[in-house]
């Protein structure tokens, strides 16, 4: 079956390549169909005509992603990252070339084409007032949002803007209708349109993946906690496997696009501080080393904040301490060769994790941990840190502005240490200490092509090698843990906050053979897992302009994966566990001692997409499409040592949408979707056994809307709304039957206002309030007790004064101004016990910043 599938994939790729070379004749017997329309096809006997050009603004800043078309024909391309374009496929004579870009006045030039090369430059004037220009590379080339047949949100709030604190999770969680969760700050999980997944293995591909440029970095990325010197963040909703299959995003993708070197010098410095002894320092500087040949950009960051949850045993929890640096060199050895070499390093230290059991009071007998603080065991609330180092080489060889070969080579390695109090109380019942090491190498070779300026796309190959090593150590104390495992939870911590050990199992018929036996006072268990994952992929994707109004986009990607996973649980050093009779893991409690067990799995798969876009007007488009998402099989080792290969998850997604810009002052983006998931994993507890249930025909449907309006020159309003109905089928095995999918609110909305007032020739005031609201949702599919998050809203605001002539901005930011109490996480961390632990969200915080651009 795999060989047959691969043959089909290669056949599709060959046919796709042929279609890029041969396209249908657009005329009947060489006649022009309507007045002033040129012939789309060029007779080989006619002289060859080419147009080279560049698009820039009045300040000579090059405009990326601008649409360049020839009026009355099917010819259309977009400017590349240098604002350049290339057109061919025309006859000599008079033509009208049109350039349009969001935020600028459209411009056209009537030009008489000559044989050979023609050069046409455009300078666009900004529309005042107008919506901000938004560019994305969601289709592996620079485009404006109106030209992309899909729902894409671009968040450009991090380089740096007043009020930005550099954290990715709040940025996308409050502005992109996305839920972010995770028991570890280093393993953030994203949920989009019902697509989410509990990570069972450190090498597992996520349903919603994170990319650094085009490099998949889920599970190991150094950017999930702190960002700095970033151009924009793109949130791509729906299956993205065709174009971003390296991360195998069957539900969506988040792309972090860093700033690149340029030939114009510039720098900025940010200094900030605020509540909870927070300190923030960020800076970047870019300048040319050799004029027109080599540029460099240096960026660095330091951020720290004391934790907002006081711990009675000492210190504060949920703080942060991060530092990092990045060097990017841009080299132009020839006019048609461009290279960017990036080296990055980042280190993060979290003083402690406030994973709290909400059923128990702290040692003072207080239950409201939002106001009273927590009581957790100090040895297991420290040692949470991560260090990442990596390098990325991007090379581009140009035939012309729209036909070029791309080489992307990357290497990353990371080491993560996590420790937490796994029972969530001040009783020393269970401690956790984990170590996770990853190394990843990727290589992509891609050719971006523009065939006769009518078919624009990319074809290429991608390879990935990922090795992971996990070491898990748990420290159970059965004299306290017995209260949770023998249905005596009320006795673990008294109402006054007192704890006491249980030396022997109480005598009673409900305890069976355990009655009267002595309990261990402490032990240690170790589990080791190692994974070697290799992926090879071929892909092709292109947009074919059928006529001046209709465009067809289609693509396919084939996957082949080699997976080798090993699991080992060494025999214990201490004595036998008594409670292991409850879990079935004797002679231990959580992991059954076992020699090395190994699983090998090789599997092929494919994904594809197709969409039709219609240009209703110059700044209005509608589209409809279908995409098949694919996530390769995962490996899960049960505590007994037995391995299980989970099926590949697929999702079929149907999407319709409408995008429009009205007079450059109003932007509207609407989308509706219907998705069907197959073999979607659902995780739940059966007594002390973690069960993974694969469910088909899981459906989700909904609608999303983005609106931005420039009411006045200094006033911009923006908002978004998302409705999602995602449910498990009613006819499956409980407990998930008929329930909503985890991390999926039915309603989400956000609102933001940007107000600027000029108070003099040298200063202007600004105020930026924002509000984000989510309806009720659950943190797990089974809707376990304690995992429900009631509806909540978070209000933030930034105000300040800017001095444009000096480049200095003073600002003050307040987050969670209403003091909303909500959860960042609820669930069963590390899948040790069916006991729900939660992480409270941050309280109200006030901070101030000085930004100097020079």
C-alpha cells in the first residue's frame, strides 16, 4: 500500500511539473475576444518582451508583496522581498501596468513595450488615512492579505511597539482567536478551530505547529516564551500540511518571522520595569559592513520578573528570567545571489511552577490561591530552565525577481529541565523532575517559479532529522500519596492546612489485601525514552490565473517517515511499592521495570489542497477551497513499557471566505469552515490507566471575522470574532461522547483601539486599550472535574507620549486591569495521576518603558 501511494504521489508531482510548462491556449484562432485586450499567448516567432521593475514608496522603502498586473490579461506577479518584479509573455506595443498594495494608492502606467528588456519602476503614495500595510508569506512568496485564498492573521506587534512585552503566548492568545495552554512554559500547546493535541511523546508532531521562518520548531522552539526583534507573527488557520509539511500542521500553523539585515543603518533600545520587580532590556542594531555586499544585524534581550504566586515554603512562583542573543549576516556576493546566516542562543529560567491542587487549602488553611498564595514543596518547584542554540542558513539564487532557487539549512539543539510538585499540595506526596534533550537538522530545496507570469508557485523537497532523549524521575512518598489513591483525599490536608503521614493502610474491607500493610516513606523511579525521527517530503504548489478575475490555487505534498523509538525503565534501587498493586506496575508505582523495548515504524502519506479565488473588484475577493491535512503516526509508550503506534491523523477542511478593503480605510475578512477529523486522539483516565482513544468523524464548523477601520487620521479600531462548534460524535465510547473538544471556546472576540493625538510639532499622545474575551471551555476532552474554564475577559491598555524628532517614546502598560481570575492550564501534568492541577493566570500588572529609535 505504501509503494502504491508513493507512486501516485510522484505521478501527481510529475503531472504538476508538466502543467507548469504547458497551459491551455487562451484565444480562438488568434483573434482578440474583446476590444483593447491583448493576446495572452505569444507566438514563438514574435520578439521576446520582458519587463523588469521595482516598487517603492516616496521614502524609497521597497514594498514587498505588491501586486503587479497587466490590464486586460492574465499576467500577474507579486514583488519579492526586495520589492522587485519580473513580467514576460507579452507582445510589443502599448500596455497598461497596474500596481496595487494595501495602504497605498493604486497606480498604473501606460507603457509602450519594446523588444527585449523593458524597465518600469513604480513609486506608490500612501493613502491617508489608510489601514496599515499587511504582508504575509503564507504561500511561500510575498503577498498582501487580499491576494491569499485563506484566513490568515498577521500580528506585527513585537518589533518593538509600546506595550509589547515580547511573550508569544499572550500575543496570539488575545489577538488571534487562539487558546494557548501547557503545564510547562517550554511546552506551550496551541488550539485552532478545534485542532489540538496532548503531547504524549517529545518527538510528536503537533496539530498546530510553530515555525521559525520556514523551520519547524514545535516542542523545542526557543521562541514560545520570549520574542525579540521580530518583524511579524503569522497565524495560519486550517490545514497547512501542503506548504509547511515539515512541522506537519494538520490544524494550523504559527510562523515567527524575524527581522532581516538591510543596507540602511538603524537601531533601537528598550528599557522597562514594573510590578513584581520586572525588568526588561531589548536592543537591536543593523548596519552595512560592505556597501551593497554585506549587512549585519545584532539583537539581544534580557527580561526578568518575580513570580506572582507567593509560596509559603519560600519564594515566588511563575516568574521568569530570560536572556538571548542573535546575529544575522546578509551577504550579496553577486547581483543574483543572496544569503542570510543567523546564529541564535537563548536561555530561560523559571523560578518555579505554581501547579496547584484546587481541592486543598494551603498550610494556613486558605483555599483561594489567587489571593492567599500556595504551599508547594520547594525541592520540586525549582530547576525549570531551557537553553537553546541554533543556526539557519538561507540562500537564494535568482534567475529574475520571480524565478529563483532557495536553499534553507538549519540546525537546533535544546536542553530542558523541568521540576514541579506533582501533587499540588505542601504534603511531600509526589515530586517530578524531567530532562529533555533534542537535536534537529533540516534541509529544504525549493524553486519559486513564475511561468509566463500567469502560473506562480513553488516546487521542492524537504528533509528533517530529529533525535530526542527524555529522562523522567518521579519521587513518590506512599505515606502521603495513599490518601489520593485509596479514596481518602480529605485526609491529605486538613481544613486547617495540617498534614500527617499514613504509616499503614487502614484496616477495612474496601482496601482488600492492602489492609494493615506498611507504606513506603519515599522512593525514586526512572524512565528513559529515546526517539530517532527522519522525514523526507516532496511538494508542489501554484496559483494559475485563469482569466483576469479568476485564479486557481492547487498543491500536493508527499511524506515518508522513518521512526525508531526506545523505552527503558531500570529496576528500582529501593524496596517494592505497596500501592503498585493499585496501578499494576509492581514492583514500582508508576513505571514497570523493563529492559529496552523498541518500536520501528515507516509510513508514507500525502496531503493536497485546491481553492478558487475570484476578484470581485480591485480590493475585494472571494474564495472557496478544500484542504486535506495530515499528521504522521505517533508513538506512545505505556507505563508498563508496552509501545503503541497511533494512527496518522487526517482532517478534511472546506473553507469559503471574503476579503475586502473599502477606500483603504476599512478592512474586512470573513471566513466560514467545516472540518472532519479522522483518527483524532482523545486521552482520558480509567482508574489509574491512561487511555488513548482514536476517534473518527469528529466534526467542527464555524465562522471568523476580522475588521479594521480607520475612522480618523489618528483613530483606528480593530476587532475580531470567532464562532466554533466542535463536538465528538454521540455514538462513541464515553467519556468523550458528545462533548466539546478541549481548548475550544464556542465564542471568542477581541477589540482594540489605537488613538493618537498630536499635541505639538514635536510630540504626540497615544492610547491603546484592548480587550479579549473567551466563552467557557475545558482543558481536556473528557471534561474532567476541575478542568473547566468559565467565560472570562482580559483588559489591557497602553498609554504614552512619542517624540518623533528624537525617536524617544515613553509608555505605561497595564495588563489584566480588571484583575480577572482565570487559569493558564488545568490537567494532569506528565500523565502521572488522575489528579487535576491548575496554573493560575497572572494578576493585574503595571509596567513602564522607554523606547529609543536611532
